[in-house]
């Protein structure tokens, strides 16, 4: 992994319960290149730090949709 990091914010369309939130964060965190995953209080925004030499923002959004949720990248 490189020493540079980028961040992306993903807006999650669904309202996630505790288990769904934990599972989604774990799924994203398991991807090689992900440094950190977090969310805001209303659980609709997920923040991901990642290595841009390994992943792209679209890869992270694809992980969200692979888990059965809908979302959009914010600020892209």
C-alpha cells in the first residue's frame, strides 16, 4: 500500500439498523486498500479513507450496492 490516502463520502439511501450498519462497515473495511470507515449519527453518510493506488471511490460504492443497498458518492 502507498503512503497517500483519499477520502470519499457515500450517501446511503436506506435507513440502516445496527446490524446492517456493522455488516456494511465490515464489508467495506475488508477490502484491500481501505484504511478507515465511519458514519455520521443519522447513518446515511459513510466516510471511507482509502489508498487511491488500490481503490477508487466507485469501487467503494460498488461494495455498498453489492451488499444490497443504494447510495451515491458525495462531491464527485
